[in-house]
């Protein structure tokens, strides 16, 4: 079978491939190779500047050429590395050999060729590459998509701040709110969740086979390799990696920061699953309508249907993302003794986990952009729910010391169909000051929203 979008094993590279074109160069195997080349080049250039008599500082031309290998890295370069890997059966060694092959006919670089991958274990290259991939995926794809969702929801919270809406606690009619306030609740949760994602420090180590600089010190015993490694890791790109230095590790970086990051993204996704389900329910109640698109079909047999498919797709893909993210966060911090290989194969699924999340955020945005509020349906629901005024009535009764206010309202309203006339008749018979009685008489389910509108506008 010839590989194509419809023969792809994963829908991320098949049905949804076009929606993930920004993420793919960052977290694919090609992206992984690219970052490995970047790390090897940064380490190589830094070694030339370390002051070793055996490796003099590289010329400006050589530096420009090396940085060009990173900047101009292409799919053809990735294929060339894969071809070398067929012989080495080792992907990091294939990268090393590919870089050295680029030194041919360049005497300055050929002479220094054995300083490529000098004193490095594969994990020095891999952990830094994964860190670069994760930082890019977070900063270039995940957070910008989430920012769009937050901004859209903030606009909706402000636009619908004053639109009263019946609440439903335990699925039953409850004290009214506003549409904007309910959306504002989600905005606040998402803002905090995004801050947690953004605050995770992306760590990297470059300290040798078991984290002790053994090989480094065997070559130059008096050199401060820890300070040198820290400088390479923390120096901004392109000459360094611009990451946060991890001073203690076994052969692998412990991956605790990865678990923290994946958990933060998963918690964010859980908030969005909650929201997607709520919006689905509001569409079902008729509180929101969906904009129609010519030619779109909601059912193969029921012509009238306009399904909330974007929110359903978002919910499904958020669940898939979380299943992977939670496994990553639980598995990656665990390694037998100084190293086992279980993390390596799992880490190759970073793009899959973040891909499902990115796909979900796009589906959610598509759904939000289709929504149109149906104020008439919301108002009609409120107008048949006068029983919700039992709360303010009994609260005012408590204020003025009337006997058993809760019990009176419970007996009057519970299980009964309430109307304006019944509620106002009850209020008229209360022994409370006339001004307070009139205030209650003027109250409707639609006006009993507390500070909801203010809170929504303030978000």
C-alpha cells in the first residue's frame, strides 16, 4: 500500500493532517533530528571556545556554516540521516556521522571532526532535543491556541454579561445566573491553567553517561565541565540552547518537569472537557443555536439536524490527549537504576499527545465561532421557573424574623408548578415592611442574578 492521508495509521497524519501542519515540524521524527543537529552543533562550537589547545576557536566562516546546517535543515537531510541509521542501527550516532559528513572538503572542520559528540552520551543529545521540542510545542502551538480560546470566551463573557439564564444544579432549576458569568468562570479557570503550563521550567542536562562528567574529566581533569555544560544549556540560541540547567541526573534527565508540564496540559484539557459538555447541553436546551453552513449535513437520514459536532470532537480528542499525557507523566519519571530504554519509545509520542490536544482546541474554536445565543429560549425557560424565587423570599423572611421561612417555602413550592401569580400572592401575605415587599414583588427569575453581570464584565 502506498502511504497517503487515507492510509495513515493515525488520524493526526491522515484525516486531520492539515490542521497540525504547525506542530508536525516541531514534534515529528524530522523535528527530533533537527533538534539533535542543533544540540550537537551548539556543543561543538562551545568546545572550540573552551580554551583547549587541541581545539582552537572556529573561524567566523566555519561558525556560519555550522549554524547554517541547523537553520537550513531539511527533509532531505533527515532522510540522509535515516539512511545512515540503517547501517549504525543507532539514531544518535547517525546524526553524528551525518554532521561529520558535512565537514568533507572543509579542512578546518575535518581536523576537528572528533570533537563532534565529544564526551557525550546519547541522552545528552536526546534530553536536550526533547526539551527544545517541548518548548516549541508549548510556546508555538499549545499556548497560542489556548490563548485564542481564552480571548474568544472573554469576548463572549462580556457580550453576554447581562443575559439572564436559569442555573441547573444537580440538573434541577436553581438560582439564575447570566450566560456571561458562566463563561467567565471558564475564562478564569483557563487563565490559571495556561499560567501553570507557561511557568514550567524546561530542563536539560549534559553531564555524560551517568551524570558525573566521567568522560569529560578523563580528557581534561582540571576543566570545570559542570560550568561549561550549564553555559551551553542556558546560553540563548543559536549559540546555546536557551534552556534551564539540570545539575543532577542519572544517564537520563529525570523527566519530572515533563510530568509537570503534561499534567498541567491535562488539567487544562479537563477544564475544556467540562466546558464542552456544558455547551453541548446548552445547545440541546436551545440556549445556543449554531450557524448553518451550506452543504453541511447533520444526519444521513434526518434532514433537520444541526449537530454540535465540534464540541463532541473537542471532547473526544481532549480525552485521547489526556490518556497519553497522563501515561507520559506517570511513566517518564521512572527509570530502572541508571537507565532503561522504556522512556525512549514513549517520548516519541509527545507529538501524538500534543497533536490531539491541538486538534481539540481547534475544534473547540470552530464550535465557538458557530454559536449564536438564543435569548428567546433562555427567557422562556426562566419564565416557567418562578420557583427559583423561593430562595430570596425565604432569605428576606429570615431577615425579618418570620417563623420557619424555609419550611414555609418548602411546603409551598416543592413539587408544585409555580407561576408569577402564585409567588406574588405568597409575597403579598408576608408581614414585612412594604418597601421590602414591593422589592420582592418586582423581582423576576430574570432579575434575580446577584452580581453575575458585574463578575462577567470584570473578567
